[in-house]
C-alpha cells in the first residue's frame, strides 16, 4: 500500500505540473497572438485553435487532482444528516462509482485513442493529430484507478465536530 501511495503521489505531482505547463503554453500562445496583432495589426489564424487543444488535458487531469485532494463528490452536508453507518456506506459507494467511472474512461478512452485517425487543422501548414486530445481520456482513467486505493484514506469521518479547536482539512471546509 505504501508503494501505491508513493506512485499516486508522484502521478498527482506530475498531473499538476502538466496542467501548469498546459496553462503556461496556452498563455504563451495567446501572448504571441496578441503581440503579433499589436505589432502588425493582423491576427494569426492559428493561435486560438492551437491554444484550445490544451483545454481537454487541463479539464480531464483536474479530475484526478481534485479526487486526490479529497474534493470528489463527498456530499458533506448529507453525510452529516444521516447515521454514521449510512454515511460510511455512501462514502464507499462513491468510491465504487468513481472506480467504475475510471475503468470506463480507461476502457472506452483507449478505444477512442486507438481509433482516432483525424488531424486538427490548426493552420494550412500546422496539423495536430486527434490522438493528442483523445489520449487525455484513458490517461485520466488510469490515474484515477491508481489513486483509488489511496481514496479509501480520503474518506473522512461522517460526523465531524466543526467546533473543535483542531484545524479543519481543506477538503472538508466549504
């Protein structure tokens, strides 16, 4: 379990770094377009098309980062209203649902990736294979599945005493 947690933590760090890199790439592309327009008075036709190819990666990998941080569908208010046993069962059912979702992302996303044969025409000379975008689906499923064993430790106690002097974990406050 300790090795899985280390792998999960490393993947989470890599996902965060990759998302940051995607945002920075989008900003750089947008800045290039803005700067070119300011200097020449003409717009580059490819900046918007290229920048938006990073959005699916950011969105999909953000799912894994949110889950790892405990920001998954926890329904904290409802969990406080039901008995502790029911709350715990709902938390485990949530993990099972997330596991099923991750497995479907991996299974169907891999098929989507393999069958992708189109190219995005960013400009007349610049094309990006559709596999760049479609790869984010199975990668997200795989990362979620690797986070899942650690997800059990993310299950918070169903009835938290928020009046205690101890700090509330960030994924509980809201």
